[in-house]
């Protein structure tokens, strides 16, 4: 019988599973892109080396694929996508003010990582996922491993809330709203849908509240820098975020997973098969495995029955 470390990169016992299986991740992903855009050189790299202008939602789905593979995929899945990402980044360059920079510059990779994982964590916690500060620190420590797949070193990546706060304080003086950053927020508030989702175009006006919610979850200092939308009470944003999370978490896993790329769905199906063969109860999908009662040897009776036993 293979060990859990041979089945998935992050085990169901990790805080990463709780955060990354929470449907608030969609808000966190777009928030992360908005935050990343404030780094002038990182944003210029995206602008010059991708089709983000035409398909921002596509980039979100590709990010979801990477996060999924380095969380729920096998070690081989994670190693393969890590090699692919590092290989692509190694070949790309950024032209800025007469100078040439590497896309895989550690400073840029670290900024993208921190903007992304801090967004996932902040949105999930604010949306109602019961994560303590100690668990939040553990999540960030776990995410150091994910950072190694893009070429960063464990010791260079913030591994606690205090370290992440210190990182952003250090980074803020170099951030600015460039024309590319301003355009990015506009794209994310009103994106162009990828070809396979064009059938949803009649419902596109309903997307704006989603994009606005992503914007309003940004840190206060980031919203002040952008100044794109008028401010609203924080309590209103939190209530809207909780409502979104509750609605999305009620969707059956097969329905929710249609938003992913086909290759991502295939990878998740393989993860369910491997975990099922290892004795995990996957009848409720991967999301059901956040319940320890569905782990091998777990007591799958209800908490009420357990307390009465």
C-alpha cells in the first residue's frame, strides 16, 4: 500500500486542503491577480508574454490547474508541471525602460507567490472558513513547498502570517498603478470569456458583482492605490463574501469542477481514484475528505453518535 505522500502532494490532513477545496478560492484567485498587477515589472512580464488581455479568465484557469496539481496531484503530476513552468519561465524576458529582465527572477516569482497564497488564505478566512492563526501559519509553511515548483527556495518564502505581513510592508514602496495594472483591473471586472464558455455570454452582466467583490477584498492600501470603485462598508463586503462562499460550497463537486480545464478535471479524477484505493471514503468527492471521519480508520458515524457511544 503506497503512503499518502506517494498519492498526493498535500495530504487531506493539511490546512492546504481546507483552504484549496473551499470555493472562495475563485474570489481569492482573481484578488491575487489584481494584487500581482501592482508590481510594475511582474505586470509588464505578464503583458508582454501572455494573452492575458484577450483571456484573463484563461489565466485564472491555468493558475487553478497549477494549484490543483501541486495540492491534489501525485508527486509526479507536481514535478511535471513544475518542470514545465520553470522551462517556460526560463525562456521568457521582460523589456522595461531599456533593460531586459528574466521572468524567473526570484524577486518576481516571490511576489506572484505571496500575492496568490495570501489572497487564498485571507478570502477563505474572511468568508467564514474556521482557520485559526496557528493554522494560517501552518498553511503558509505548507505553501513553501508549492513555491519550490516554480523555482523558489523554501527558506526565502514567508512561512507565517507575521513573515507575510513583513514581506508586504517591504514590497509596498515599489508598487504602483501602471497603465497595465489599471487595464488589468478593468479586464478582471469585465473579462472576455474563453471560447468554450461563450455560451455563458448572455449572463455576463452577472459577472460584474463577482469582479467587484474580488476588488473589494483587496487590502485597504491596494484599493486606495487603484481607486477604481467607490468604497463600501467592510461589513457589506464580508456579508457578500460569506453568501458567495455558502452558495458555491453547496454545489456538487462534479458541477463545480466544470469550471476547470479538462486536463484539471482528469487530474482530480485520478486523485479521487488513488485516494479511494488507499482506503479514503471519496463518496463525497475530494471536498468530503476535509472530514477526518472519511480517512482510513476514521469513525464515519455522525458526531452525535460518537459522543453517545
